[in-house]
C-alpha cells in the first residue's frame, strides 16, 4: 500500500480557497471591520514580512468568532459542493483518482479549514488533515483547535496520523515553502507538479 499526500490550495485548486471562503461567509460589517484591522498586516504579508501561517489565524478569529457553528457548516457544505469544484484543476483530480485506482491512501494535508474541506474530501473519499476551527457549545471561539496546519506542523500531523513505515511508497504534492516539511516525508515529491529531489 502507498500513501499520497496532497496540499490543497494552489496544488489541487487554481485559487486560494481559504480566502474565497472568508468572502463567501462573511457579513458586510465583518468584512469592513476586518479589512480595516488587517490592512497593515496584509500589506506586510504581501511584501513577505509577515508569514501566511500567522496571518490566517488572525483572519479566522475576526471572521468566525461568536458565530453559530451549524449555520457556518451549512454554508460550508454549499461552498464545498458549488464553489470548490469550479477551482479544482483537472490534472490534480486525475492524479487523485489515479492514486485511488491503485489502492493508495489519499490524504489532503492543508492549512485550509476543516469546516469546508471535510465536505469536499468526504465526497471524494479522501482522508483530511487540516486546520480545525474550535467550537464551544455550538459557537465558534475564533481560535484554531490545534493550530495552523502548515510548514513543520504538516509533517508532524502526518506522522501522528499514519505509521509511515507501513507504506511501501509515499508521494507528496505541494506548491509553496509551507509544504517542504511534508515533501521531505516522501519517496516521490512534487512541487508545482514538477518532481524534485531535495
């Protein structure tokens, strides 16, 4: 049996689905307030001085704190069914299906949010490791339950979930530096769909 690890945004999709989900679910008031608060940090992010792994939890806090989880989950299911498929790249979907047809365990490992990714992954029969929104008594706290799943955390979560020694071959697919630790776990690694040897 083999293991295939896929990043999501930019690897499976042609767009940042995290940002699109924020826009899909945010009220106008939250959008305006969050936009004003985040402008300085976003500007630093754009020039490479503030990492995405630190920006995402702040954005999520402003977007989701105090919101009803079931309501958001309903919106997320619609998003997964109607929006995400428009941005899934055909060659990525073909590679996922190729692994499935070979009997491989296929896993999406992403800093994107579980609330929508779980619906998309379930529909395709994929395992999911991702950032998880914390829920308390049916209300979103605004925090992540176990942190932002990027960089070294991707590799840590994979190791905790799977016994890597039990797989004959491991494949990993990514598109940014946030995926490098995950790619290091693999026998065959692909960055932006090009095989790499580091």
